[in-house]
C-alpha cells in the first residue's frame, strides 16, 4: 500500500495578510483612529472639562462614529486615563 508522498511533503504556508484600504492594513487604520480619538479627547476635555464631554462630543471632534470609539475604548474614563498617562509621559 503506497502513500501519497506529494501531499505529505507539500507544506502550506499560512500567512494572514490583512486587507489593505488606502494603503493601510486594518491594524494600522485602527491605530490611526485611536490616535484621532486621543487628540480629540485632549481638545474636548481640555476646553470643556471631563464631566461636560460625552463620547459623542469626542467622536464629533475626531470626525469618527461612536462605533470607532468603542473599538478602542470601553468608556469615556478609559480614554481620559489614556490621555492622562500620555501627558505624564510627555
């Protein structure tokens, strides 16, 4: 009984290539949106104060939908904490 050596020798290389859109991968687009939200958070929290700003306000400033906010942050406090830690580092 002979085995098919060609299938046992054949190795498939699995490469998970992310789909490109406007030259950016999904992870690059997510990171860019996250950075836009952080910058928008700095602008809105800095001018209006944390307790006066809603997620919607941050998204309007960033020109992104709330869907993208929740892709990066669970709640407004998470964004504020990220901004706070970033400012300390700088």
